[in-house]
């Protein structure tokens, strides 16, 4: 089974298949990368388990692999905080259970993905997204070729 692992602390992305790292690169994050994303506009990159739910080859950021954020776990946490309604929670869970894109228009934010257009800063990529994972254009092209819809994406702190 293939999966993408993103390690926020190290700003690294790995594509792993059958226990082997087939591809690894630097990754830029949101400007406030510590901690999980909680609301739209907080500048954080989510943490948890997601899947690739959309693929946009016409993105202004070279290529865009949309992630299933918010996840059911994000929805449960947000409901307990009072950030979303029970209906919004149900919509998120139903979409994820069906392997679809969850609603991207809740107070939790959305349109989180892995994309190109990353800006380099020193030895790595700048944390200049709104919460996405930014790669250099050559790196997103390599990842794109490896990543079908449904690919699991695990974002580690």
C-alpha cells in the first residue's frame, strides 16, 4: 500500500510504497505550522490522516492534490469546541465515508492540498501557504505521477 507521509517539524514529504521510500523532498507549510489546523485563516497545516480527494492539473500552483481536510476526527474535535454544527459534522463524515471531498466551506477551512509553486528560503521551502503543503514544481510533478485519488496522506506534527 502506498502512502504520503508529511513530517511538519522536519518540513519533509515522503512517498512510501510497501515500506520503501520511493520519493522524498522538502515541503513548505503554512506560516503558523505548530499544532493542527483548527479554523480557516489560522495559517496552520492540518495534522492527522487524510486521503487525496481531488487532482487539479490546471492549478495556479502547477499541480494540486486536494486533501480530505477536514476529516471526521477534525469534525469531532470542532463539534466538541462548538466551532461547527452537528449538520456540518455529519456532512464531513458522510463525504469521507463515501471517499469524496468533504465540505471546504465550513469554519474549519478547506482547499488544503499538496501543490507546486513552493518558494525556497535558505536550505528549504518557505512556510508561505495558507495551510497547504508546497513543493518545488519538479517535486510535485514527480509526486503527481505516483499519486492516484484515494492515496492516504498522513501529516505528522
